[in-house]
C-alpha cells in the first residue's frame, strides 16, 4: 500500500510548465511577455533562433529585465542579419534544421520564445509553427491591438488548432477596444486562459515585478 504522506506529496507536486511564446506578427511584444511569464513562473528562458541584435539579444534583455541569475539557455542558432531566420541563415551559408533544435534539459519551468509569427520561415519548407509542433509543447499567443489584429489573431488560432497545438494562453498585450476583445475571445477553444499585460513604455525590473504581482493577484 502506498504511504499516505508520499501520496499527498505527489498530488501537490507542481507540474513542469513549458510554453512556446509566439505572436500574431512581428513587434507585438513577445519578448516583454516572455519576460513576464519567465518572472511569473520563476522559469528558465530559451530563444532557439536569434536573428540580429546579437549585442542586445532577447536573451540579454531577459537577463537585464529579470536579473543576471535568471537561467537562460544558449540559442541553437545565432545570426547577425536582422531578418527572417531563413534569410539570416542563408546569408551565413547555413540551413536551419529542426532536428538540431531540442528542448534544453531542465527540471524547472521553461519559457521558449519564437521569432515573429507562426508562419515565419526557418528554412525553405518549415516555419515557426512546425518548430512548435516538433517540440510538442503548448503555445502562448501574444496579441497587440492594431488595424488587422483580429484577422491575424483568428488565423493564428485556426492554424494552431489545425496542427493540434494546444493554445494554453492568449495574451492581450496593451489596451484593446472591448469589441475587439469580444470577437477574439468568442473564437477561443475551451481551455485557453486569457492574460492581460498593460502597456509598458520603459520596462525595468521594478515594472516587471509590479506586473507579475498584479497577475498573481488576479489568479
């Protein structure tokens, strides 16, 4: 017979949370949202493919915003050209292979950040959505308000559903008109959680700490 204390300990042991942060397009605030989630869960961070800004990469931003002690796993691919990963790789005579991109070993929670939106190409055949499917982890979709965001959001939700990728979180990054939120929320599948992150003009450790506390208070 199983010891009762051991059974209780197993019951309440938190499950490892692994999420792939993607967006409905470029410049929607994926890195800011990834930082909030990394802080929120006390997670490790990993950017598999970094294109451009190597002197101030997304990994370096995470360390600045959260702290140098944050565990950031090294990128699988790093390119100098700030462009679509397949173009950045081609300029350096490299082809990105999905088989080379594997989840880092960690017992901690892990936040993975993609590049651009779901259909950003990694090579001549495969896109970010193929990488998410290959890694077999749920997605967190970052949405920002602009003309066309409803269309881009609903197409992203449909694409994830077609590939049988679980949409764990939909993140409203910034302020949204109620009618825009309403349409988007009506098209979410059951089980998708909604997070709201306010506009941040100047992201600092203090601001990040405040936002994280607000999210925890909303739980």
